[in-house]
C-alpha cells in the first residue's frame, strides 16, 4: 500500500519542519485507516464457476 504520503509530501520531506512532518505522519495514519475501511467495505466476490486448467481432461474440443 505504501507510506500514504503524497508525491508532493515525499519530494519536499527533507525540507519540511519537524512539526509539519508530524502532521503529515498523522494524516498518513488517517489515510491508511480510510483506505483499509474502504477495502473492507468492498464486497468480496467469489467465482462459483470452476476454471478449467490448460491440460484438464474435462474439456477437450476434440471430444465434441
């Protein structure tokens, strides 16, 4: 997922004051929490139809 800092934040990180860096770190924690919540809200779909393997004998076009 990454560090959750924006490109702008990463580029200027070394030049930022300590208090600004601390605010960004707190914002990153909130971003991570939101991303995780969004991921948990997304319905997980399961494929109910089995996928045949390349060498699976159950499907052979020559037998049709």
